[in-house]
C-alpha cells in the first residue's frame, strides 16, 4: 500500500508541473500551453469583431515597434468582452466572435456569435524555425553594419482546416490572373506591378490579416520543386519516371534523351565571372557539348499531379525583430 501511495503522489506532482499557465491582463490573455511548438500564445481583444493572436516558439514574445499595418485604436470598453478559463480551454468572447484555445496544444478555433465555426487551426498548425539572414541578402551598400541581433529571427507557418466550398479573396495585386485563391499558391513580396497585401477574405464571413512585412508564401508551404518531385512523369511512350526530350540544333543534328524536369539555364560559360559569382551561370542540366544556340527543344510526355491536403497555409519565411 505504501508503494502505491508514493506512485500516486509522483503522478500528481508530474501533472501539476505540466499544467498550462494562463495570465489575464485586461483585454488580453497569455497562455503557456502544455505542448505544441508554440511556447507562448497571446490573444488580444481589439474590438467586437477582431481578436489579435500572437505566438512564438521562444520563452517570451518579442518586443516589436509600432505596426505599420495595424491602425492604433483605444482598448475596448470593459464589459464588451470576457476572458474565461474553462477547464481544458481558454475562451475569449466578444459580442460577435469567440476564440477557443486548447490549453494542451495552443490550438485555436474561432466561432461567430451564433456559435457557428468560422476558422479552425489545423492539428499542429503552428510551426517555427530559426532563421539567419544570409550576408548576400542584407543589401547594405552605405557602410552601415547590421547589428548581429538583427540578423536572426524566426520563420513561422500557420495552417487552418478549410472546407471544400470555401473561397479566399485578397492578397493584393498579382500577375497570376486568379480571383479565388483557394487551392492556389502565391508568394507575397513587392516587385514592380506586383503589390502584396497579407489579407484574405473568406466567403465564410471572416477575414484574416497577418501583421508581417516579410516575404511570405500563401498556399502550399513547400518551396518550388523540380518537376519530377511535384509530379509523376511519363515519357511519350508511356514509360514512368521521366519525360522525352528531343534536341535539334541549327544544323539538324538530333539528340533524344530522358528528362526528369524542364530546365531554364543561362548559357554563360561555366568559368565566366557571372557563373563563378552566381548560381545562374553555366550549363548544368542541358546536354553538354550540344549547340543550343538556334536549336529547337521539345519535351513530350504526361504529368500526373500528386494530391495535397485541403488546408489554408501561410508561411512567413523570415521575421526579424528590429532592435529598439
């Protein structure tokens, strides 16, 4: 009997040590979940229709300068919202929206005033990884030395479950000629006539804005892949594993070979200054020794797309917090 008592006491102690921490301060609440990558999840009531969410894999949220995206507003009136600890969940309610946070995982689900689910974070929907800005991307030509702490930050990913009949509109002005962005991919950055706005509006009567100026990816979170990794390939005779590439130079010389992707390369000499200083120079995948100038290249075969889960995914490829 004594041994049983000792075991029970140990279990109770372990359970107590793993309990989530919930700290409420006016119109916001900070949660330290039991598990998941997010060590801190923070919810702030902005008004009756907007709840702001922040999260990090570090022990504390970073101190950020004033946002260029969010317009400063006065804190909502007391009594216009409630923040309650309800067993396994923390619930933030306003007159028009409710957010439920699981204390075990930090997973968040949003509901409207009638209790209808608006948006649900996918299982293990928050992911974080450390990021260091490469020296070649600092872009400083004025002699200014970037402090070491400004070179390091986090990349993060958020995933939400999305029903088949949902549509997403927004993301700014792009050249893809897409209106409904459901199931589509878009990289968000500013370039000439490409204007990126980190906001989508759903036909399920909610909107999602992420307060970030960094390069982001909406849709498939993976980086661009070579063709053979994104599709099953079949050559022109139906053999699986590759396409058929036919090369005919300006003199009529013909070369036929298997191709695992479609390549675009700069034809600069491999030992040229451009090839040595960048990754754009030299012929790496086209047939060596073939006279490409004036040639005709045809790729033939069939691409079979692979299937992906139906989720809304937002990837912030890097987020650096400036020193204050």
